[in-house]
C-alpha cells in the first residue's frame, strides 16, 4: 500500500511527510520513499508545542484537535500535489508528555480530526499500547531497523534525542542514548539562530571538560536498557548542569554537548559489542536524523565509536523515521505486532496504533 508517514520530533524543526511504498511478501516487509517534504514550524506553532505541557487540560484538548486538523491539511495538500494515491496515513503526532515509568505518554494530533481533514484512514497514537503493557513506548523505530536495515549492526538516529538499536542474542534491542538536537538547538537560539548549521558553532568552540565530566556522570547513562528520555528528564536532570556554565561562551558549551552526545553513543556501541552484537572494534552504524548534517558531531562519532560510521543519502537521513512510521502503520492495518518488547521492555510484543476513518478498502 501507499502510506504517508508523518513525523514530528522533539527538536521541533518541522513536520516530516514521506509517501512510501510499503509491501509484504514471502521475504518479509519492504518500504521505500517515493517523495517527501519537511514543513517547517512557524514560531507560533513552535512556542505552542514547546509550552503545551504547562497549560490547562482544556488548552491541551483544544490543541490536540487543532494540531490534528493542521496535520490533516498538510497531508491532504501533500497527497493532492504528489501525483500519487495515498491509501493510508500513519502519524506519530507530537510528544507533549513522556514518563513511561508512571504509565504516561501523550502525543497530540487527534487521529479522528486528522482523518477527516486528510480524507484518508489514519493510524496514530502508536506509543500508548506499549506503555500500557509496561514498556517505555520508545524507541519504536527498532522494528523498522530490523526489517529494513538489518544489514547494519547498529542504527543510530540523531534527532531531538539520539536513539540506537542493535540485534543482541537474535532480539532487537534499543534505547534513547542522550539528548541531542533538542539541547543543541536551545544553545543555538542564544546566538539568534534556530540550529547549528553544519556544526560550525561547535567547531569554533573549546571543550569544557568539567562540564563534560558532570554530564557523563548523570545516572541515566549508567542504567541498563531498555530506557527512554523525554523533555521532562532534560529539565529535571540535564539542563541545570549546563546552565551552571553560562559564564562560558555558547560555542564552548555547544562543543562540549556535541562531544558528550558522541561519547555516549561510543559507550553504547561498546556495550553492544560486549553483549555479542559483533567483535569489539567492528561493525557498521547507519546514522540518520538532522544531527547527521552536523559535521562536528559526525567527526566526534568517528573518533569516539569503535565501528564504521555510515551517513546515507539525504532522503534517508531526513525521512527514515517517517518511513518507519509508514511501515508501522501498514503493519497495524495488517494486525501484526509492530512494537518489539525486546526494545521497549513491555511484557509482550504490541500491535500499536489507533485506527480512525474508513478502512474498508484496506481490509478487504
């Protein structure tokens, strides 16, 4: 089927829409991107989404509907202009709350509203079922890493948070590694830019080693996987450490955070190699997400990670997560488990996603 995958990450740079050809045959699942686009958020949406977790319940409910309409309008315009038919929309939504240890995760973008305005059936709300089953509700892309990119020993996505997956003892495991673009973009705004283009700001700085040591000592990094991160964790455990070094130039703090992110990925690789993914010092890592365009970050990854670092073409760098959510949507319609308990820590593999709209043509 032709599935429009929609992804909005925690870095809030915009909405990714990727129209994908998703197929299942005797060899398993396959998916490829046919056409894709990113719609940047205007400042109104960026502020609204970043502040929504502090608002009253009525504001949250209204924004859930308004954001569903916004995504539905984007989806309709996209498929009308793409020249392709769209059978299904699979939307991640935008995460507002994520605290799975308390059984809580909330992604806005009401599926029923989205379906009405997109004029297509919709799968949304992917994370809730996994959290209900005791899982972290993240990372969800690990099943796509397994089915579509299994030739790589490791798959790393550098989004708002970095997350990584690998196959350990014939089971796909995954976890959030550290904050990434979500904190780098905060620092960039101190210099009146939205992000560090190409890693130029970080490249011009100097590492603040006491800050680096404090960040690396944070308890989360010493916990076993599965585990996941959210905005709440940054505000409670991470950002106050960075702010203690506000007297240092932004460039220096930026370079320190970039090295911190790369070093934590390196430790994750070493852990996976010790768990038998591959021989120490070997293996290939597929690197995608906006952070793959940060040359300073990629250079640090190459020096900190005991494996080959592979950055693919721009289409896959930018839209891999939207591609995988298209796959998750197709698997949900086929009533097949699309969330791996081995990756999230749930009690069982979950068929994740809520259905809205008319699915009669897909279920015949």
